[in-house]
């Protein structure tokens, strides 16, 4: 019985395929080994060198009517006074 068990284990290990690891490359800035990506940079170098908020305005001038407390909406179709709460989607 012992020999059959050893043979069964040996045969079962032959049939399993090896898992492929993702290809590795060196970061173009710091040289650390990493998985390949389109930027060729590691996460730390990406965070230090790429500004994902570029082009997004961080400040806005909001006009409020003194009489009715409505806000001037700046939509692409029309600019109208809108009655809404602060921090609402409008």
C-alpha cells in the first residue's frame, strides 16, 4: 500500500501546470524591481512625480444674491440663479 500512495503523489504532481509570474522590470527612476506597467515607474516614483490633479480647478468663485440668497449657476447651457443648499449637487 505504501508504494501505491507514493506513486499516486508523484503522478499527481506531474500533471499540475506551473503558475506563471507576471514579468518584472526595473523602475526607470529608482531601479527597484517591479511588475511591468505602462509608465515604467514604481508606485513610490509615480506618487512623487505625477500629479493626477493637474488640470482640475481647486478653487471657484461662487456668487450669491444678497436679496434672495440664490446662487449663480455656471452650466454650459445657461447661467441662472439657482436656489440650493451649500455643498449640494446643484
